[in-house]
C-alpha cells in the first residue's frame, strides 16, 4: 500500500502544478487485524487444507478471514470518528470528504465500508470482492474442505448473508441502496485465481450508483492477484478527478 500512496502523492504534486485542487489531502494507512504491527497469530492467516501444507491447516479460516476485513471496515468508521480532533485539535481544518482504498483483504474491507459507512463517498477496492460466499465455496473445493460445519458453520453463512456488500440493494429503485451517489473504481486482474473478478462481475455490472455517483471497472489483462503500477496510476487519476481536482 505504501508504494501506491507514494505514487499517488507524486501524481497529485504534478497535477497541482497545472491546476488548483479543491481539497488538501491526507493519506492514512494502517494494518489489518493480525497483520503487520497487529500480528498476534500467523497461523490464523492461513487457509483450509491439511496441516503442514502450504498456508493450510487453519480450520477456522472462514471466521478468521471474514473477521479481519469486516473488522477493518469498522476501523475505517472509527478513524472517521476520531481522526479530525486528533489531526486538527484547534479546528484549523475541516474534513468534508472521505475516501478508502485497499488491496486484497483491504479491497474486501473497502467494499464492506462502502456498504456500511455513509460518510465514505469514494471507494477503490483493488483485487477485492463484494461477495464472499462464492469465494469461500471455491476455496473449499480447491482445498478439499467440506463447505459446512465445522469449517463453515450455518451461523457464519447467516452472518455473511447479512453483511456481504453484494447482499445489499444495488438498484436505484430499491430502498436502502447504500451505493447511490458514491464514486467507485474497481481494479482487478483478469488472471486472478485467488479473487477472480468473474465471481463478482454480474453483481458489479448491475450495481447502480445514480447520476451523482460514478462506477468504473478496469480488469487488467494478463495480471493475477497482484497490484500493478497501472492500477496505482488509475487510482491516483480517479482520486484527483472525483475527490481533489478543481471540479
């Protein structure tokens, strides 16, 4: 993520030489639960499969992974609550526009935050997904793991049915569509085997954000589950156009 942040700042600095931005910019990056500085138990980041296999042996994979990124989405809301008084204790700035971008688990978290945080108006999920039940079904099949208790308890399925971004209304004529008016850039790799765009493509194609919203989707050919310089460039351009630029 730090490489993307550096790339974004470089792009914004160049744009500022050409035109006056409408907003100043602060970028905050932070670790997922049980990742980076928040690491508690590395085995809880592993997947299903036989113990001793590559990243396998974690029977609670579904609960652990889902908890990681739904928790991160809650962290985004927590930061929106508390960052203004910490950053500007003399009220010298007003934060009136919030954006989120994340990679992989962070892309999942960005989708969850878009669905649940009304103050978040710009979201850029990178190699992430809005619907996780089919992703877990694929992974269970690949790992030779039954898609049921104890690996996927019914209580967990009910939770996902309630929380998954793709389970929320996504049409303009549906009450409660949380995406209306939001500006969303979806970035994926065409050869991504871990989070295939095809799993979410139909729902994303149907997603309606209304006349004040923006939805752009870019699936990069010949790229897998990876973040590319081109994705970073598109992220920066989208942020300038829809969050920071003169318009």
